[in-house]
C-alpha cells in the first residue's frame, strides 16, 4: 500500500480532510476515519460498501475464544486464544441510479471531500458523481458514534439529483456475515478463528425497524443489533422489506425528479450479553434506538458537540508555529478518547476500536501510556480504566497460583482477564505489568485525590502485587533481592536475571504497597480491618515488603557508569546495525528470536523508560550517560519507542533529537510511517504524543505528589499551552520562548515547581518562571545519535 500523500491531510484546526479519492489509500484511511466511543468502533468504509479494504464494526470487550494449539504444550501455558470480533455491519446504504450502482471505480467523480470533524465528533463525506449513464448526483453523509448514548451510532445520508431525474433504489440494511482481519505473515495482526464465531439466532423487520441477533460459538455471548430507517423526500417512493438469517434491510424505490433530494436518517444500536441479560437485549436495543430516532439526528449531533466541547476544554494541547503538528496532536488525542472503555468492564485495546491488530487485546500500554493523559485531563475515564484491572483481580490471583506464586499476576495480553499470550518469553515473563498497574493506580490517587478508589480498589491490588514480588524474588548472597527469568519492556531480550526496569518497578511496588497500607491503617482503620479480613492480610507483611525493597538488587556497572539492562546484557555483542539492511526491520519479522536474544539490541527503551518512571532515583549525569548508550541500541521496532526516547532526549538536553522522535510518534498514523495503519491505529503512540509534549518539552514530573516543570521549547515552535487537573484544581500552562506562565482556572490554590522555584497558584494572580539557556545546537556533542529508524510495531 502506498503512503497517502501528506497533502491529503492538509492541516486544519480540528479536521482531518481527504480532498481526493485515492484507491491506494483506502485501507489506511478506513482506520484513520474510524469513529468510536470507547464501546462501539466503526471503520471508515463508505456507506455503499464497494471498494472497501475491510468492513469492521467492533464492540469493546466482545470476543470469541478458541483453544491455542501448541506444537508442544507445557504446564501453565495460556490455554485459550481471545479475539475481538467483527460484528454486525450496519452502515451499509447502497444506491442505484436507474440500474447503475454507486461505485467510485465506475462512472466519474466530479467532486470529492471527506473529513473527520474532531469538534463535532463525526465523519462527513461530500461526493458529486456521474453515473455511467450520465446521471449527476451529489451525496452528503454524516456518521457518528455517540459519546453520550453508549450503544448508539447514527448516519444521516442525503442524495440530490441535478438536472435529470432518475429511478433511485436505496437499500439500507444490516449484514451479519462478516469477516475477520488476518495477518498471514505478521503475528501482530492476529490469526483467524478456525470456525465462524457468530451464529445467527434471530431476525425481525417491519417498515421502520429491523434487528439481527447472533450468539458466539464458544463464549456463548449474545449480541443484538437494531436499526431504524427514516426516509424523507419530495418525490414519490415505496418501501419494501427483505430478511434472511444474515441480513435485514429496507429498500426504498424512489421516482426522483430533477433537483429532488432524498434524506435517510439511520439509527443503530448494539447490545451484548456481556453486560446485560440475554433475554433483555432485544427490548433494550429497541428502546434505545427508538429514543435515538425520537431525539433525531440533529440532537444526537448537538449532544456529541457538547460532549467534545467539555472534553477539549481540559484536554486540548495548543502548538503555536506548526499547523501540521497541531493537527497531529489533536488527532491522536481524539483517537485515544475514542479507544477508551469507560464502563469499568473494558479497557483500551492496542489498536483501539479501529482494527483487529493484536486481536483487540489490552496490554500495559493503558497504564503507562494512556492513563497519565486521562488522570490529568479526564480523571473519571482514568478511574474506569483502572477499575477494569481491579475487576479482573480474581483471575490474576488464579494465574499466580498457576505459576505457584502468592498474590496476583496480571495477564500480559487479555480481554477477559485470562492470559492470552501464547509466547510466554515475551508474554507472561513480562511480570513488570504487575508493578505498572499498581504504579498507575497510586499515581492516579496522588494526582486526583480519589481516596475512595484507593480504599476500595487500589490498596487490594497493592497487597496482591506486593505479595507476588515477595514470593517471586529470591535473596542471592552477594547481590540482594533478585528477580530472575524475567522479560523487561525490551522484548528483544527475554528471560534474563535482574532486568533493571523490572527490579526498580518491583521495588517501587513493594515500597508503595507498604506505604499505602500504613496510611490506611492510620487514617482509615475500618477499611483497613475490612481489607485485612478479605485478603487475610497481616501487618507483618508491611515489614516484609520494606525489607525486600531495601535489598532489591539493581545491576550497575560502576566502571562504565551505566545501569545494565540486566545481569548479562553487557556480556553480549552489539547487534550489527551497519550490516542490517533497512528492509530487515522490524527484526522480529526477519530473525529468529534466539538470534535476536544473543545481542545488545532494543526493540524499545527499557532503562530509559525506567529513568522516566523512577527518575528520582537517578542523577542527571546518570540519565545522560545511560540515554546515550541505550539510544544507540534502539531499533524503534515498537511504536511505543519514540515517545519515550523523545522524553528522555528532552530531559538530558537533546532538544533536536527529542523533536525528531516526537515527530515519529506524532505523525505515525497520519503519515502511515510503518505502512501498517490499515490494521489499526497505534493507540499507545497516540497517547505518547501527549506524554512527549507534557512530560518531554514541558518537563512535567510528579514524583510522590510533587508537581514540577522544566520547560524547553523546540526551536520549531513559538509556544505550547495545555491544561492539567490536580485534585480539585484546574490550571493552565503556557510555554513561550523565554518564560512559562501558570494560571489557576478553578479549584483550590496549588503549589507547583518551575525548575527549583516554588510557585503558589492562586485565583486572580498570574505566575511565571524564566527558562534556562537552550542547549547549544539542541544536542550534546557526545550523543552517538544513530540514524533514526522508523517504529515498526
């Protein structure tokens, strides 16, 4: 697939605009023009259905399972594949002009424009087309998936005749026989299920409404999709119905006069038995679609705009000086919002709800990349995402038992809470996910002040993850408390002893769990007693965790002044980067894992990420020295890589390099840098765009509740501004070329730090801090700065 012409997406304030039809860009643009609300996601296929790469409609958390078939099975391997399903296709509106179907590969396109409106939350298309027989028509469509009504999607479709009349046939229906997206040569896309997952179990249709019901073959989940079609026109028309086991549709036969206009309003509703009783699905679906129809499309659109107005008020990031970057930042933030489950039963899939890459699984991406954005801008969404982890805690306990360990072990990749990774060296062995989850929960508590969440959910997760680390580690004489046979974030080095990232995060997990339990004991004794009873917690465990944390071993080579990624990392040869052709990246597609594991090579930052999350444990010189070393070894084969490298480069003063990495993550999907956006967006990288701006160039750090900034404005920009919520306070940060201004907009006074200077934010008083000198040439002369490699995951 060719990369879309960058001019196709000309910068605009809140629009992503496609101003010409390019068949080679169809696959990628179906992903980019997806509309979703965290529960329903609909790929940006055309309503007429022709010329599509892959029709896709997804419900977050709706999945099928099949046994994983291993060539050789061993105890404790993940048992079942989980795959997010492509469900009933409801956007189809087919048009025939006389006998000619609307098809962009035939006839002639006179005018074409499609745009994603991120202020109104809808996808729009404007098309003027001449049929093969010479009849000229204009089509206008607007599609939305409601942020306000979780189960509702809607389309307003208009057709206008020009000088000539015609017999128009409009078919609006739902189709249950859908296909899965499969990557035959790419394991990141996913494998097909051996049998069709959706079995039709019922249908209904009348002159306005229609519904299809299915059940999944193995998980036995029910799903009902209901539609309402409402057509208005000044021409005479007749309505017909069609129904089979896999299709219900309304066919409108219209004797259209010259200049005649036809408007079809279509309302869709999706319900599944994951959250509602199977016997209630039909009634719930009908009720919601009737209410949507009664409200009308204009009201749905107004609700959508109001929701997004409130969202952008706290979430927008304004970039002065580069319209392309401004567009990218807003597009990425918008897609992260679209991806986020907000019902405490679902989370954020690696590809959001835009495609079936990684089979719709949830990873650590949520806690480390996405939750920071939400906790500072929309904390209620962050809470729902973290509550999902709490709600699968019992399954995490079961997984720990399966590995003969105490506490709980969260799955590396999952939908339903069970481990779904078939490759344990880069899956289950990434035990750091336990620490990542509790790290995010504690940080959420400190940033938001949501004590109720910590008492009800976070503390219990802290107990069980700390118990896991205490049992999983071993005291090794001459070293200390060690965690062996683990895999850190760098999946190109697997099953090693004492991965620095893992050990630092485990130590933090033990320390913070002990601290939370002491706080709970001293300040909330009733809740402490409740949790003691529920988890059989004993106060001696606090001391056990503290003692283990104090003795955690972190590999450090004093001679080199470097933290080793793991015990054996420096004993390996460096990967032959100069001898590796560009077309052999990502390495995982062209080299056996055992080949990759023998070398010093990084799929994504490991120690550099540790220096961000545990930055108060490193000196500035240690950060610079370790960044220099590990940056030179990083392939960027993971889309999670460039934002972390950007933040690391900014912190050590390499602003030019930080900007280069930022642009990779910011334009990753819009420019289809990796040539795989057809399979879905890179949700973590999108969240990483916000991280790169706020943690990178603005220099936000929030260790133990102390909020500080060290802004460094890239020379390409004139200014940055954004807003953050901290507990009850909302404040704005405006970074200029010489100074940064801070303003409290609402809530209680707040103390922050600009560099080493303490600033008190109060209503009616502006505060500012001067910038330090810009690094010469924006980059330290000692940085090896290898040629940047494109991220590939």
